[in-house]
C-alpha cells in the first residue's frame, strides 16, 4: 500500500510540483483547494482525475486554512500519513495590505492543522511539514543564514510565518509529534505566480522582446535573493518527512544575486544586452546590444526586425509603488545541514532556472501574440 499525503495549497506553485512528485512515488495525494468562482486548477490540471474514475491518485477537497472545522473534517476523512502545509497568503508586499488575514491564514492556520492532528489522535501516525521561509531572517543577523541564525521578520507575512514556525516546534516538543519546518529560501519556476519578481521579469522580458510590451517597472533592483528551482525544493520537503526524527532545515543554494542581475540574465537568454545607469528611483535599463543569431535561435527570426529597434531604448524603470515599507535587502542560505543529513543537493543552478523560465514564457507569449493577431485582447498586469 502506498502512503497517503494531504497537501494544503495544492493549487499553488509548490503544491503542484509536490503533488506530481508524490504521485510518481506511489502516494495517493489529497489536496485542499479553496472554492473560487473559476476553477483555478491550471497548475494541476495534468494530474486531475474526475470523481468517477477508479483508484484515483489525486483527490481534491474544498477547504480553507481559516476554517478549523473544515480542516479537522478533511484530516479525519483522509487519515494522512503526511501533511504538507503549503497553503498561505504568500506575497510579502500584499501582506502589508492584508495583515490580519495573513496572520489568520499563515499563522493560526498552522495551529489549526497541528491541533486537528492532535485532537484526532493522529500524533503517532501523521507527520507534518510546515512551509517556513527565509523571510523569517528579514533584517539578517548573520551571513549566510542557517538553522541557528536568529530571526528578525520584516513584514506581516514573515511575522505570521514566525508563529507558524514556533507553533510547529512547540507541538513537536510538547506532544512528540513528527512536525518539521523547511526554512526554504526563494524558489521559482515556470509555475511561479506572475507577481513575484522573477516571473514578473521573465514574462515582461519575453513580452518586450516580442513587441507585446514597452517597459518593465520594478521596485528595489538591489535586493539580493538566494534563488533556486521549485522542483528541487519540493524534493527537500519530501526528504524532511522521511527522516526518523523531526527537525528544521534550511533549503537554499548558497548563492545570492540581485534583482538587477536577474533582469540582465533574462534578457541575455534572448541575446539582448541591458545596461543600467542612474541610481534609486532614477535607475534605468537600456538595451545596449543584440546577438542576432542567439535571438533568432531563442525567439524566432520573425521577431528580429522589431527586436533590432529595441537597441538604445529604455526597457526597465523603477516605480516606487513596488517598494515595501520594510524591505529584506539580502538573503543567502547555508544549506550544509540539509546537504549532510538529508543528502539534498539542487539539480538546477540560477542560469538553468532562468533558462527554464524564459523558455516557458517565450512560448506562452508567442501563443498570445498569435491570439492578439486574431483580434483577442491580451491583458498584461504590471503588479
Ligand atoms: P503560492 O503559489 O502562492 O501558493 C499558495 C497556495 O496556498 C495556493 O494554492 C493558494 O490557493 C493557497 N491558499 C492561500 N490562502 C489559503 C487559505 N486561506 N486556505 C487554503 N489555501 C490557501 O505559494 P508557493 O510559492 O507555492 O509557496 C508554498 C508555501 O511555501 C507557502 O506557504 C509560502 O508561504 C511558502 N514559501 C514559499 C517560498 C517560495 O519562494 N516560493 C519560500 C519559502 C516559503 P489559491 O490558488 O486559491 O490562491
Ligand atoms: O520579491 C524585490 C522585492 O516578491 C523579491 C515569497 O515566495 O520568497 C518570496 O518573497 C525581491 C524583494 O519575493 C519588485 O522588494 C523589486 O526584495 O519575488 P518577491 P519575496 O518577497 O522574497 C519568500 C522566501 C517567501 O516566503 C514568500 O512567500 O524583489 N522587487 N521589484 C520586487 N518584488 C516584486 N514582487 N515586484 C517587483 O516589481
């Protein structure tokens, strides 16, 4: 008999990759999905099985982290061997607009899961993974950040996740639960939400190169992040729950890069060179050159003439609307513990991640360009 897992946040980036990974391993995966007026299952459509299919490997349940009774009922029905609590209001900037909701879902939501497991008498059976975050380090107290680095959260999101982190530790210590935190540094992919900075960049760069957008507006270009690929990071979540003893692990690449350099790398993927000048809100990025052969290979000859006209044009500007009231300037993780104890090493480095995201976004933008030619209105959101 394969194991049974419950994933909260299954419609999100990590939920989708983890569901696919666990199903391949022979698990039956139950996913908690919020009711919404549209399906919102794009990321897991390839895994979906209808309710009348036999021996389903993926089963969805309506649920919400803010609803205790609903969580308890789902856990009671599913009797999971493993719970991966990935659901969250996960956008740092948005958490400043919705601080109370973020505290409820991301903080108390974690408590609801743990307490349900306890009340249902499942503490021996059910292992819990909590999606903790490098945002806990916030105003960093040590470089690089490791499991013992003190936390200093800098947003309502991070403060809510701080509660989630400590309540997980507390249930482990108080009730002997196999409950662990993965302190994951930023991880991205073609499935990343469009308003996180990496995906915002790879989408916009693809659109600019293919004449669908003029300019990309960003906030703090000097912020530094330790970016990895979500496919590698869901493997770490699984490994954490396979250990005999529960514990907390930093999952990171150990390399940090500025937002500015991520922009340069994304344009370079299509043979476009960007040069930055100016400072702060006056900083601009202009196209300084084009490698025509690479552009044709990656974007297609039909877009070359327009792309050549980009040379000398300003394609990146700063809009202070994207600044945060309190910023996390630098994150870089030390993954020694996870490498040593879990045997986890990432397969993707940053260039491979950028390549994967750009390949996917260029493909999508090309599809949209065709639809636009046929008269469909293609919306772009600059959030
Ligand atoms: P994501 O793409 O934003 O997905 C979040 C998921 O949570 C979505 O399925 C969302 O549902 C669901 N959700 C939000 N509020 C909910 C609620 N009240 N009840 C039930 N479900 C709710 O996030 P992700 O990048 O996959 O991240 C997964 C988890 O890891 C999150 O907890 C995040 O905070 C944490 N984390 C992420 C990173 C990273 O770099 N990606 C790093 C460290 C930690 P809808 O689809 O309906 O919105
Ligand atoms: O910002 C800067 C921004 O929104 C990264 C979440 O998954 O990772 C994520 O949180 C950096 C910040 O991710 C724009 O100020 C500049 O310094 O992509 P982000 P995040 O805030 O690091 C952690 C680990 C999580 O746990 C979270 O759930 O980029 N930045 N200009 C911008 N950011 C955005 N979003 N948009 C901009 O225009």
